[in-house]
C-alpha cells in the first residue's frame, strides 16, 4: 500500500493535468479544472501522500481565511474529481475521497447585483464607448440584458444570431443542445454595430463567421476569447466606474429585475434565466422579498432608541 501511494504521488506530480484529458466535459470546464488543481498539487508536494491526504487538504482549506466557503468547495471538488479519476485508472489503490463531504454553504446568494447608482454608472460607460469599444459594449449588453453566464458568452458564434427574429442560440450550462433566447432590442443594436465593424477572417467572405468574440492576446486553440479575457474586459469597465462587484453580478442583476417585474412568478423568471431548478430562482425571490420587508423590520423597532450619539 505504501509503495502504491508513493507511485500515485509521483504520477500526480508528473502527469497531473493529463488526468483531465479523458473526462467527458467541455473544454472550458477542463481548463477550469486544471486552473483549480494547483492548490492541491502544491499541498501534496509539501506533505506526505497518504490515505488521509484528501481530508488533510480539506482541513487546510478550512483554515484559510482568504477564501470563501464557495471557493474552498471549488478547489475541493476538483481535487475530488482528480483523485477519483486516479482511482478509476488503478493508479490510486483506494478512493481516499469516500465519506468526506464538501463544505456546507448558505444557499442564499453571496454575490449581490448592481444597485441603481452602479447601473447608471455602467450605462454611462457603455454610452461613452459605444463607438470606440463596440466589442466591449456588446459583451456587457449580452451579460446585462440577456443574463448569460460568462462561459456561454465565450462559446457564442455569429451563426447563433437569428437576426430576422431577434433571437440567439445558446448552449447553456450542462446542456448538450442549444436553446433559443429572445434578444433585448438594446442587445440587438449593440451586436449589429459590433457585427458591422468586425473584420472578416477571409476577405472573400461577405460576413463574419465563427467565434463572435475572439482573443486579441495570446490566441487560444480556436482563437476564441477565454473566460479570463471576458472577465478582464468587464472588470476593467467596473474599475473605471468605481463599481466594486464581480462579473456574475450582472446575471444576478438580470434575474433580480425579472423577479421584480414578474411579481415573484418564478416560472416566468426561469424561462428567461434558463435555470433548470426553480429552487434557485426562489432564492432570488426570497432576497427581493427580504429587501421589500426591510422597512417593516425597521418600523417594528421605531418606538425606542437604545443609543444616543
């Protein structure tokens, strides 16, 4: 057993990223796994590889104050997938992840949407750069008005846009086939401007084809912009406007506005947000209700003041 564990440790050091090559996942997911495996690889380099390695890694993550519980879970999940694959291949003699749970999370959203001031500030940025940065503005419009996930934006092709019906085909999270969404009029205008200014890869073509948003730095395998590149674009706009939020805040804003517009009808909201679980949409609805009840909560204690400045 000890010899087997030594061989497994050597394999993880020399062939770690190759382990994910045979997993039945998208290229974006594979790249995410590889990026999130690094902390575990560092851990096993600095510690003895044994039957308790996964549990010890979890304990180390628990003690890290610089990571949220959600981030800790992401690192833990990738390490679990990695070790299970080693066990499946016969490299690891036993599944050392068995009976070890992930970190428990509060189901309420930790990421907040943009407030009214931040939305107005982002609107100012997009109007200021609508001509100078049509690509960046189109990306932000898709995220804000359509509520797409960052990975879904990365995978968009020009052929996915159905211009005549103002619709778009999206390959959603965990889906094998594309689904149709309706485009907001502002999204259509932003896309058309970007489309008209896009340079063709082939001068003989009459219109752009393939990846809608291509990398302008180090080219990826398909030339498609990476998730990291998309985050950089949005974060740059946020920083310029003093918006201290994450990219996913745009999707959170999208869903929250729909909840308010449809008066908590989570079935309608799920149709536009493409959540497969109504429970997830209910979390947004609960947050909206709590916000609306806040004034009542304050009023309940308005008859006494225990603090005098």
